[in-house]
């Protein structure tokens, strides 16, 4: 990380060079279509027609919370949703590192939330901060802002990373939503316990100010801590949804047949477990109410400022969350869809309304998409592919990626990790997994395997790794090995087909 004074000088020079050097004419090698320039030229007239971006990235939000978010539901109606969008690991820091860089964990070197193989230190040590979408867009003349959560291990007294023009970030105190310090561009501001100090509310107000005052074009990421545990709701929402219970789907309180060792010995959920799961689900639904209002307020601010027609609004999560499925107490880190399949909703210029895209996509695709639509070169060599065409109603090419890689290191028993879980909550050993449109295939470091045929078993309840035809398993193994070692968009897309 750079010292703050130096950072501002470098930012100023970079922006000057962007204007003088004509950085806006750069092309992206990861484009899926030749129509990006046409889409940009169709933007509203003015001195700066390149699009703006607003990314709302939630923490541990699972799709079962969307029914309790009316503004997000309206966003779904106005925009395009991706029904097969996956994160590359159901764990905060690896997931966010890959979102920033567009790279798989085997290329970012970030596998966990803490050293030696994770956290902000691993991100910095591996030079990942020099390959983020924020740096790419800032070099191309964009104003960039990060509000809320950065990476695990970051604390407000640390220096501001490269690539961000505006920095309003909290450390681990942010999980509580009250009594935290927010680093506001180098000024340490302490917030207390008054309702107006609720962190999600503070971030929303700051985002409104930035949208109204910053120079165009801009990229703003609002990264909430909600609904991560302790899932503290805003005071006005603390009594919402009385009696609400967690969903009980077909995989609730059931262990898959032929489960791996870490999972098969879990006891059935008892009355106390069910009560705890219901109470946490209710708190999570309460905690996303202010997130939902923030989404609505930001969209209204964009409309009021005349920016809505030239701004891509993106809503997603860093990972999912299981609550009773597979007999697991509330948590994450598995390769099941509960943990890795998350919402991706996009609205903006040229994005069809009410459309659902089923093509396989993942969190490493966001960074190259932002660079593509901004007309700039990626800061590094992303493994993902631009989704610009899919965002604008185009069909995926015939050679589109058919698989997504998931990489996880575990088990993790670091007591300082906010995501530390016992086996009952989901703390699997190290694994690599391949998710296709019809299968989930997992290889554990200890040699165990899982294979679920999703065409017959959508709830992932029958592990066929011991009975499937050898040629099927061999094909899945070969594709998984190719993806687990790929580097760069071209190689990773070939491996994913």
C-alpha cells in the first residue's frame, strides 16, 4: 500500500495522463462483441458519454432473502438477472479478491481470510492491488469510490490502496453496524450508537453525495457488511417479520447419500437448532431492509441527477449462505448451490427489462465487464470474460464457457476470523469443484469426491461419485484440472468449454 500523500499525487498524474493521452480510446482484449463502441455512442450526449457504474455488493446475502427486498425486486423487473451466476469461493476475502481482479484464487493467491494464504496481506503481497478494475478505470479517467467493506484484515489506520479516488471504508468493527471507525479519505471518523450512525445508512448517504458531486464518469462500489453475522438490523427494522421462519426446502435437514466424511456424520437438526436457524434468518431479513432502501435511494438519486440512463446499476453478493440445508447450521464455505450461487442483477443503458440469462457466469467476469464497457484496458490479465454482450440482450456465443471453477482452502479454525465455523456450520477440507449447468463435481484434497447430476438431482442430495460411469468422471476430472491451473481469459475460457 502507498502512503496517502503519494497516492493522491499519483492519482492526479494518472487522471491528467488519461485526459492528455487519450486513454478513453483503449480497447479491451476480453470483449465478447464488437458493438461496445456503438453502445457507448448511444449514451446521452455531453462532454463525457462513457457510462457510470454503481455496484452494490452485499455480504453473505443468499437468494432466499430477495423476496424481502421490494426495491431489488423492482430492479429485477427493470433489468436483467443471471440465474447461473456463481462465486469462485464461498468465503469473503477470496471472493472479493477475485471480484476486484477477475482472477481465480490460484492466480490471486488469496484462499482464506487471514495469513498465510489469505486476507489483505496476501492480496498485497501477491500484487493483486495492481490488477483491480478500480485501477483500470481510474487510469482511464474514471473517478472511483469504495464505500463500506474492503478485504478481511484491513483496518482504517492503514494506507489507502491504489485505484480509489474516494475511500470511505471500515475495518472489522463494521460488522456490528454501530460503534465503528470509518476511514474517510485519510480522516478517521468515529461513529457511535445513534440510529443515524447505522453503517449501512451512513454509506447510503455518502453514496448519494458522491453521485451528486463527483466528476463524470465514475464507478462507485457500495460494499455493505449486511447481512453478515451478527446481522444487526437498523433500529426501525428490529421488530420486522415477526414469526418469520427459514425456508424448508427438499435439502433442509438432509445429508446427501454417500456424503464425504466431513458431512456424513452430522446429527439431525433438533428443536433448538431449528429455533436458532429461524431466529437468524429473521435477523438477516431485517438486516437487508436498509440495504434495500439504499438500493432504492441510489436509483432515485441517479434519476434526480439525470444519470440513470447512462449508469449501469449492479446488485450482487460475495457469497451465499446455508441455513439448515444438509443439516448444517448457518454458514458457508461449501460447494453446494446454497453457498456459491448468488444473485447478479443488472440494469442500465441497453439492458433489457425483465430478462433472465441462464448462461454460466461467475464473479471473475465482473472486472473484465467493467473494463470492456468503460473502454479501457484491464489492469492485469483477468481469467474471466466480459459479460457486456449478455448484459445487452445478446445470446452467448456457441463456444461460451460451460463450467465455473470453485476453489476453497480449509478447514479453518482461526478464532480471529469472522467466518470461522465448526464442522456443524460447514467447515470442509480443501477442495476444488467444477460447476456446470448440469453437474457439480468436487475433488477433496484427501481424495474424496462428489458428483451430483443436477438434471435428476437439483437439490444435490445423491452423490454419484462411486457409481457414475468412469468416462463421465474422467471427463469432469480433466476439465477441473485444466481450470484449476489456467491463467488468463483465453486459456481459462478454453478450459471452461
